[in-house]
């Protein structure tokens, strides 16, 4: 993992298309601004984990709702 020290207004670049700016620092809280291409999703970690959980639950439910594949050896 790369660890960087930045001050307010300083930026971090990821590739050519993603820019992260330190917007504000209040005590132990840091506000970041993120510019990314429109088709690229950017999520907070806890929200991303919730999305993955819901997708996995939906896939599991769809798998249990589907009719089992016939056994070709029968």
C-alpha cells in the first residue's frame, strides 16, 4: 500500500483520469474530492461491501429458484 502525506488543496492522481483532492481536514476527519470518468463508480468502502453482499444474496436466491440442471448420466 502506498501511504502519502498531503495538505489541503494538494492532489493525488491515479492514472490519467482519476484525481483525488484533499478538501478539508477537521481533527481526525478528512474530506476528499474525487474526479473520475462518468462511467466509473466510486463508493465508500462500507457502501461497496453492502452492494457486494446484496449481489451475492441475489445470486444465491436466483440459484436456489432456478430448476436444477438435468444429470446427463441418467
